[in-house]
């Protein structure tokens, strides 16, 4: 038996695909996998088949035509073709997470393109799909041009390629936003935006913190918040969450701090959690300054922090920003408002902190 790939167009009508598969079955062809690509000209069926050794390319083409298929393309396949398309796509996505610069090679592998070329110019209004040519805008600038002599590209393949390019751009943006901090004592911490994939590390961070530290962060209790709440903090609807990991290996190291900026209206609420053995080393101050920059770039008018009055380290951290910070005290709770936009009055407080 020999592995083949067959691609053919059939009328998108009930029963037409069964006619094609029956024609192949009559010749001893075993269909191992099938993908259906919807196009304006009909349904393009992409088969991976196992055919008798006595059946050659011409015989397969004849079988497809007798099964009412048209625009037939046939080529020998390899054992690796047995991997289904979703599995291959996930494997390529994993590769891009590790190496965003491999976008061109990933596109070639995904689509079996003959050539993949990056160009500095945008794909422009003429970009898109044109049978044997595909143009994709690179979100980072420029565009990718893909060519494949046979078979022609389909809209489904264009959508897959576009998703792969967008994933690569997202990974590259995240890598660009990652910075390594060198703290005053010489220790290093990598700071980067969080994602929902960081949930296990963030749970470990909370479990490693003392009840006292958790109580200062969440004000109302010292228990580890449920995973659903932590997941919402990692990907807020508006705002950003930053994580700090120990050492210079990023995601492979334990999370030692979390900084949340949650926006509502023209203000954003800020909260920090730093593992006990990383406190009083300048990490909290560095995270707060980065949140301030993010909030200013996003156009928020002010940052708001709710802090226990006895939390002297956090109060000092806010003072180190060097900004006039109105405060408002309600029992044991102090609300600090850090203005961000020049000329916008802040009237919450009763005096500077």
C-alpha cells in the first residue's frame, strides 16, 4: 500500500462526496483523513489515502473523475502526513512560541508552500488570496508572500496562515515587553505581562506568601483566592497584570511578585503582591513605576491604591514616586490617589501622603 494526497473539487450538494468516496473505495483506496475547504467554486476535498501499489497517479485521477470530482491534484505522501492538520498546526504554534523568528518556515510547513518571502512593503488592498499566491500582512510591519504551484490555496488555508502570523506577532510583542531588572542587591528579576497560562505559577506565589502578606494585598482576608478570581486578575478586561520571576530564565523560574492594574472609567486601581523573601529589595517600587508608565500611556487620569494604614512599606513605595499623592483614611484603610495627567484635578484626598 502507498500513501497519497488527493485534492479535488466537488459540487457542494448532498451525496456528492459519497459518490467520490465510493469511486475510490471500489479501487481499494482507504481514506485515512479528509478535510473539506469551502470555496466559491464548490467544496475542495483534501484526502490522505492508502492505495494499492498497483494503482498509480493516473488511476487515482481517473477514479476521482468517475466520482464527479474535478480539478484533481494527486501526489505521493509520507508517513508524517498521517498527523492530522490540527496536530500539525499546534506543533507549529508551539515552535513559534519558542522562536517567533521562525514564522516563514512555519508557514511553509503548514501549507507546503514552494516559497515564502518576507517583504518590507505592506500587502496593501490587493493582498489576500489569488489561487497559487497568498499575501499576508505581518502585524510587526511588512508582509509575507507565499507561492505554491499546485494545488492552489484555499480560503481555509489563508485563515490558518493568518492565525499563525498573528500568533507569531503576539509572541514577539510579549518578548519585547519583557525586561530584566537588576535590583540594588544585585539580584535579577524578569518582568513581563501575565497571561492565563501563568495561573499555576501565580497560585504557587500566593501559597508561598505569608498570611500577613496576602492580608495586606487583599485587605479582607489572608486565604489564597480561588483560581477563578486569580484567572480574572491575570487577564483583566481593562488594564494589565505584570509578573516578576526570579533569575533570567523568565517563565521557567518561579513567580515572585504580581502587580495588578485594573481600570474603571478614567482611573485604574493598583495592587501589589511580593513574596516575603523578595520584599524590601526594590522590586515593589520597580513594578509600581512600570504600572505608572503603562497607565500614563493608556491615558488614565489617576491611579488608586487601597492600603492598610499599618502597611508602612507600601506607603513608602508610593512616596518614592515623588508625586503629590492625596490620601483619604477610613478607619484602618487608606486610599491613595496618584494623579497622572497634568491639569486634571484630583479631589479625593485631604492632604499629601
